C-alpha cells in the first residue's frame, strides 16, 4: 500500500523545512559528527528530510516511512542526550558576526529540536492511523517494523 495522504505530505514538507532551516544549519551541524547515530540512520534521516517530487508522485510505502521516522527519532534522542549538554563547547565560530549567529543558533537549538520532535510525533501518529485504516482487515504494517515501538520513548525526551 502507498501513502498518498495530503496531510502526511504537508507534514513531510514541514519536517523537511524545519530540519533544513533550524536543525541542520551551518552553525550547529558541525557538532553532529559527535552523535552516536549509525550511518544507516543518517541515511534514513536524510531521505525523510529531503523528499523528492518523485516520492510524492509515486507515494510512500509504509515500511520505509516508518524506518525513516524511527531514524529521525533516534537522532532526536541522541541530540538531546549528547548534543544539548555540550553544544556550546562543540561548536566554534571565527568572526564576530559568525560567533553572534552561532550563539543564536545554539540558544534556539533546544526549542527547534523540540519542535522537530513534535512534528515527528504528529507524522508518526497520522501515519499509524492511516495504516490502521487501510489495513483494517489485516495486520498494520507498523507492527512488523523492528524498533518502531521505541519511537515514542525516543521522542518524549528528558
């Protein structure tokens, strides 16, 4: 089954825009290399946050979409645990202007990460609801995705 729900498309757009503008920006993304996130999860996070027109035209398969949501949740979990406490020491800037912009990005990062987490929770909830509706006479796809039961735990935060 393919996901072609307009609400989910809108959420994916919001997630992509928010991630690119507020999470993976040039001021804080330098610190991402310290996160203990697997290469596979980085790749899945990249797919979630850089959807193509082809993806939208074709639609999304539930299984990969759940895997991408899970990878993004893993990122949020590690960013909260490993990045937030040390972000000021992990990111340096050269010029006075860059230092000011970096300081602003660092100060806004916790709120931006929380918003990203909220968007992911909403996407996960809407996707599961659609999955249950489409697969009402059979087992929903998410029940067969390893680790998917941890999404809520990863996104709740500390």
